[in-house]
C-alpha cells in the first residue's frame, strides 16, 4: 500500500484525501522531514511544529490563487513538500538545490521571498490591496511566528492593516509566547463559534437592528461591543490585536487538524482583517527536538535514533566562540561592558557572557533597530555596549547606525558575525554588503581580522576606541592560530606588511588574508614576487602602507569577501585617485554584482575566485594583461 504522501504532487491532490486520513499524512510528513533533514541539515524544530498548520492551509485554501506568505521560512518545509517539491527536497540548502526558504523563482506557490523575519504581514497586506485594486476575490494569508512578531515592522503592518480594513488573514504560529497561557478547550470552543457563519450573520443583523433604534440604539451597540470585547479579553489573550483593528480568533491547538480546518473554513467568510492564534510545539513528534528546540532550530546532519548531531571536524575554534570568550575576559576587567543580541545568544557566542554577567546581558528579540538605539542609549550614559548581530541582519538597522550611533559619535561596538559568504542559507544570509554600507558613514571605524587571534585584539581595540566601531568576522572555524592570553589594543588605521615583493601587491582584508598569502607563494613559484598586506582597517585605511606598495610595484590587487561596489577595493581606488596616483594599475577581487546562491563556503569561494588558486590566477592574468609578465610568462 503506497503512502499518502506519495500521492501528493500538488495541493489539489491533498484535497482528495479524506479528512480522517489527514493525521496519518501529518505523521508521514514528519517522518519525511526527519529522514531528510537528518542528512542535509536545516531548520527542523519549527518545521516539525508547523506540519498540521501547513496541511490545513493547503486543504482549505487554493494556492497559488490564494496567496500564502510565510514569515522567515523556518516553518515552510511542509509547504514545499506539498507543492510539488517532495522529490527534490533532499537538495534543499545544498549547492545547486532548493533554497531553504520560500523563493518566488522556485515555485508559483511561494508568494514572496523570505529569509529575514517579520515581513509577512506587510507583504500580505500589499497583496490584499493589490487584489482590491485589480477587482479580485482571492484570499491572502500571512503566517508569522511568535518570535518574528517581536520585530517592529510586524506591528507597523498590523496597525495599517487594521486601519485599511482589507480582507487579510494573519496566522500567529505561537510556540513560546506567555500571552497564550489560557489556551484550553473552552477558548477553542469560543473561537470556533465566533467564526461560524451563523454567529457572524446574527452579529451583523443585530448590529443593523440596534443602529436603527432611535436615540438609544448606538449607545446599546457601543455597550454590546464593549461586552463582546470584555468576553474575548476574559477568555482569550487577543485584546492587543483587537485594539489594532483585527478580529481575534484563538488560541486554538495547532496540532488538531479537524479543529484547524473548521476554523480556517470559517475564516473564509470573515470580512476585514482577522488574526488566528495557533498554539504549536517546536519539534513536535520528535522527542530530542521537543526537549532541545534551540539545538534543533538550525541543525546540521544528525542521527535520528539518538538525536546526536554528527559534529564538526576537530580543529580550530570558531570565530564566534573566540569572540564570546574574549568578550567575557574583557568584561571581567571592565564593568562598563554590556552585551546585546537580537534573539541570537547562541549564534553570536554570547551565551557564556549571559551566564557570567546576566545583569549586563540583553536579548532584545528580533528587533535590530531597537537593539542598536538601545545600545546608543547605554553608550550615551557611560557604558561600553557590544551589539553582536549577524552582518546580514544589521542591514535592517542602517538608519540607527547612522542617526543614533555615528551622528552622535557614541562608542558602540558592532560585532558583525557571519560576515562574508555563510554557506547553506544562501543570498538572504550572506554578509557581503557591510563594508559597502558602513564605510561611507562619518565617524565610523571599520575593521576585520585576518585570524581568530587578531579578532580578540580587535575586540579590545573596538571597545576602548571611544567611537563607533564595526568589527566584522566570518562564519566558521578560524585558522588554528594560538590565542594570546594578554589582549592588546591595535593602532587604529595601521595595517600589517606580511611579505615584500616588486611585481605587484596583494592587499587583502579579513578572511581573504591567508588565501592571499598562499596565493603569493603560488605566484612566487612562477617567478612573480608579490607584496602581501593585511589591511586590517577598511576605514581608516593605512594610507602610508598602501601608497608605499603602490609606488613600489605600480600594480595592486585588492581582495575582499564583500560586494565590489563600494567595498574595500573601491576604498583603495579612491585613495589612489585622491593622491593623484591614477597610473597605478588596480584589479579588484570580490563578490560580483549579483546575489550568491547557497553552497559550501569553500565551493562558493572557489567559484568566485576568492580562494588561493583563484587569487593567484587572477593576479597572474592581470599582470600579463598589463604588459608586466612574470619570468614564467616570458618563456
């Protein structure tokens, strides 16, 4: 007998399955997720918790005509499986495979590209307005998790949606929030009845009747609305959403398919914006993930039977871990140091700090904008805040960096983890734009270490600089460099000369320094003598060191794991132009003008010419094109 899942190639097939068999389908989907993600890695716990919700959505609504907008995408694996991608699901997050997030170019069922949180309600509202302008009648459903609801943009969208009164269904997938403590059978019963067609019809008729009663009708209607809201507020935690102009429904159990389907069918007839509050369990159906949802939020390959992850290769400590340990060491010496994260204490390495200094640790939730201004307020009153945020997530708080930190010259350290190519999460998470969007801000100091030892010295430099500093470092393990016990402050704006040569200068920043050193050795074997510079600082540049190398060689190759537009290489070009050294030949190696898909970091670097072999080949070809061949090229 074939599995139910094998019969589904699109949502239409799903609708042919009898309702009483849907729980069995949910069990099959969970097993499929476990079998696949245990091999590929991915966002497991939240997806296990959203299986029934995804089935109910596609059972009740008609995608892609009805627009289902997923927030972040951490809940969308079942959606992908049900919309024709089951056979390719084993390629998700793999090089050349499916994205780990919803992607419009991948399927018409993916209504909106997502990867950063809190955007679904805004996008959904835009689609609802577009539907009205086109005279359509399709449904728009925005699915958002409780964590994503902490983002300010989500409340901005709720506010406008309540004001516009367009037909929009928002589903809050809640697996943590304290506002949901009173979920229960009676609350579920009330939610079902309040969304039923008979109740809605009666409510509308009573409203019309009361409005037509002379003199006292409107007063009675006002009293009735207050009574209804009081009842809802007593039975449910939805008063906040009601105040924003939404009809609130819930909370209801998110793993009860019959109840989910009944309520969703009822919601089709509700006029105006409505919020359905669904309670789910992270890791549902897999004990290790239920017990350790944080570990299984984003997980690598693991053994299904034991729940143990395969583990990384033994070797050097990660940049993230070195950062966390160095910050603890510095905080032990300075009580003014405080640490801030935006819902990523583990991912940014701040968990040891939080345990050691709980009173000086602040997790602001998925609210990078607030986190940066919060840091600015701390700095304005004499503290030394360190805000550890992924590079791609800092993009969300650019105005705060400009207006609240740099403009006021406040000593906030922005520790940008996951700078450069990050691997399997793809274009939404590659941190390849920070050098470009930060270096042009006045008062900003911008630096990147060549290895994990230099990182800890740069951290001390940043904290004690007395000015805004952004310190960027890559995802993954360092180079295995021994760590100095005593941390030293570096001279701001001073680079490091690593090798001397007369043919060209390789000027590299951050994670590209060691590949540039290896490339220099490859070039030397071909008779090309290269100067190698560890720039250390993108702003301010070491003018003397770079200009000296330019005068000596007349040929510079810059290397960076950042977009070429406006990045480190552009800064070097500007320096040469300002000094009137336009005759110096310059080649920039970095991220081209396109978004980079997911894949192993090493593979992506090789594809982009950012590994040692690629740097050497580019430098050799550049020399030949400029009429300055090496000895090996003359033969």
